[in-house]
C-alpha cells in the first residue's frame, strides 16, 4: 500500500508514526508530516528528518527498542472480578492476528501480549479509549508495565492472573474462541514490547 504525501510516494513500511494532539495538527502539517487516514495518525516517511519531529515521537519512540510489530492488532476486552474489591470490571489486552518478533525476525500468529513495558505513539493514542489500561509506574522510577486498573477502587490487576493459567480470561486466546471476549480492531501498524503467548 502506498500513499502520496508532499509529492512523494511513501512506502507504508518506512513510516514513523507521530503522537500529535489535535490542537497541534496545523503545526505538524506545516512541518511536513503526512496524514494516514486509515489509522487517523500523522507520520513521517523515508527521507524525512526525524529530529525535526522529535517533540511528537514520544518518550517510548526515543528510548525503547520495540520487540513486536503488528498490522493486525486488536484490543480484546472481557469481564473479570477485581482482585481487591471484587467488583465486576472490564479488563483488556492487546491481541494480534499476526505480527513479527523484531529481535529474532520470527513471524507470530494469534498471540496476546502481556507485561507490556513500551508502546509507540500510535498505540498510545489508540488505547486512550480504555483509560483503566495504563502504565503502572513504580515509586523509584518511571519504568513499569501497562496493566488494567479497577475503576472502583483503583487496584492494579496483575497480568499473570489474566494470561498465565488455563481458565484465565486471556489464556490461549484466539479469535473465534467461545466466550465473552470482544475484539476491537486497531487500525494501522503498532509497535510494542512485552511478553507474548499463544493458543495451546
């Protein structure tokens, strides 16, 4: 798939997506960024200087080396009981129909990602719809993992209780699995780092 931007044909594989607030759209457009209508995101293409767009790359884009990339990512949502207060709450995870382990170059199929420690700006923007899924920051550092939080008591829901054992809501998840899991497609390519698990 190719898009024409500023007179150049830009290969979608060479894009760097930007994290831009709506009020900054005119400024990023004037700087030469391109708009991807499918993911509703701004990006820069091959031959464009990333340093000019550093304020929109986001911390994770600058500091993290992503381990996973997917163009078929979804938010999978299910119901679970809060580990602290017992309320029935929505919990979510990132599920991918396909992807790539960037570090070793292996293709991945039908997998969930848990213990996510880094996401790119595009994914950060897309998951804003689920505010209870956010990064848990430690007291001594800004590093941490993304996790579900109870909207009633604020308690973090540990990923190992959602992904690790048979019977957990996201264990061995695949589309078409019977049960109460809903899938919401995330448009465009996303980059993230975390632990992936497959259907068994």
